[in-house]
C-alpha cells in the first residue's frame, strides 16, 4: 500500500508544470499502468537498448494509453539514436502523445520544431493537420479569446490548399467548417450585445461581417434577422444620438464675479472695482438706463461728448505705470503735427535743409560736382635728369634758399707739404732707394701731431748702462 501511494505521488508530481502552474492530475491509464509495472517484468529495451527495441516499447505503452511512459522511451530513442530511421517517427509520436494526453502547449512546440527543421518533410501535411487540431481543441466558448480558433483555421486551409493529395484533406474540411462556425457565432454574439445596448452602428457592422465572411453557415440567417431589428433611421449606419440629460439647475456662484456684484453692497462693489483696473468704467446698468430715459424724455438733440471706453481707461492705467510711455504733452504735440497730406514736396524739404545747413544740396537731376582742390598742379621737370651729384646737391641748396655755412663745423687744419712727402735717401752711387720711405713718412706724421699738440711721445726711461 505504501508503494502504491508513492507511485501516485510520483505521478502527480510528474504532471506539475515547470512554470509554477497548478499540477494536472494524471489519467487513470497512467495510474493503473504504474501499478501494473510493479508486478511485471522489465521491457525488452532494458536488456537490449537498441533503436528498434526502444521504439517497440514506446509503441506498446502508447497503445495502452500510457502516454507519459511512452514519451520517455521515444525521447531516449531520439537522444541516443538521432540518425536512425526510427528517430523521425519517434519525434511525431512524442508530439501525438502530448496531444492525446491533453498537454497542448508541449504538443504545439514539438510539432512546430518539426516544421522548423523539416519544412519539406514527407510528414508536413500531417503535422499541419495536427497543429490545427491542437489549436481547435483549446476552444472553450464564443465569449473567450478566439486566437487559437483563428490559428486552427489557417492550418486547415494550408492543408487543403498546399497538400490537396493528402489523406487528411477531408477531415481538414470538416474541421475548417467548425472553425468558421465558431467565428461566425462570435460575431453574432458581439452584434447582439451592441444591439441590446442600442449602439446600432457597431451592431450593424458585426451582422454584416457574418453575412459577408460566413454566408454558408447556419449563423447567417440569424444575423439577417438581427439586422432587420435595427430601426429604419439607423440603417444608414449613423450612430444613435446619445440621450439628452436633463438640464441641471444652475448652482449658485461660489466666487465673486461681475454678475454677482449686482447683489452686493454698492460700497463693497465700488471698492472691488477700484482694486480691479479691468472693471474701471463699467457703469451700472440701472444708471445707464436711467440716464438714457432722462435724455429721451427731455428730447435732447445734442450728442453728448464721447467718454473714454473701458479699453482706453485700462490702457491709460498701464501707461501711467510704464515710465517709458509717452506723456500727455507728447501726445498733444504729436497730434498738432501736420498730417502726411499737408507736408510739402521733396524739393521744398531739400531747400529747407540747405538753408539750415548753409549750403546748397545736390538735386536729383544729376551727379554732384567734385570739390575744387587748392593744391598746385604737379609740374614735371624739363630736360634730362642730372647725373652729377654736385649738380644735384647744388640744385637742392638753391631750392632751399642757398648754401648755408655750418657754424658748428670746425675748420680743417692746414696741411703740411712735408706730411705726405717721402724723402728717398740716396745710396753711395747717387740712386734713390725705397728702403728709407717708411721712416720719413712716420716722422712727418709725428711732427704734425706734435704741432697740433696731439700725440706727444712720452719720455722713455734711459736704458741701463751696459756692464
């Protein structure tokens, strides 16, 4: 008994979803099969784990509706022998076992994996048909989301159009008609809801969808009857005007407004008007009407002086606050200025400007004359340019007022004829010799410097006596 309880607990825990959802109770076949396994021998694949043995054991459990046990053998076959001939069949059996065990999420993922890795496989038509069944079996009512039904409709249409030679086409047509019926009933259900709420435009659109998209279903006649129940004035598609609410009585103003001043104390109203510059000049209606009545009774024909409006008074108030605004004197001076129509012509304006400036301005008839320069004309010298420097300097002196003797220039000393005279001594034969030229020149220079008081030779000490 304890062993049986442990088997049941293990079976229940094996049905728990990895996402944390509530566990699904195992089927009776899994429970009875688990009990039977306690008293039966091991399957052949345990002692001989080949691809054929694993597949055969999986089929045995599959036929006995032991889907969880069958899936374990097929998964071991797929993992241990992925390139065997039985691997593809084992993959399809895993998905079908999930579907028959009502594990639709796992079945949908397994079938889609097959289409991903083998989009042109020989069992593609069967996989699409099974995907349609997996989605259609999740239909729970027309008041729920029908995305699964729409997906099933697409799979069945693909089987009929892309695989017309498949043996599953007749069943796919029946399943397709079932999906169309569910979708038509959903449109009718929503349309009746709008009709009950007197929203005729969306209701009419739903009924027309049934007649357009699902005319061959039994729901079309009911949609036609519901469409006739819409009022005639709403048949053109105009939305029903919302019912008017009863006019609510106006509530008393909780804030002080201009309308509320009528019932206020006149002194208080005048005080508030003084604080609000936008209300200046708003005379009380009673006073205006009384003044108009008195004027009509007296038969006055004269027009009263126009009083400033509220806008003028408000503008005057803000101008008084603005130090850059024009004063009343400036406005009066501006008003006294002649209008543009009274101004003189352009010529008169120019003459007036010339009179004020003391000179005659240029007219627009021609270009102004250039001013007269007072510089003498540039006279070019006649004849060729002198090449002698003495001539050029003399000409410059004559233009500057003649040669002027420089006062500060010292007079050069008189030259000594013997300064640059070289006395050549004569040799014994009476011929001149060039050897004595240098001593004569130096002696002449020393004498000249001594005469000028320059370069007096210092007294040299007497040489010592020789021993």
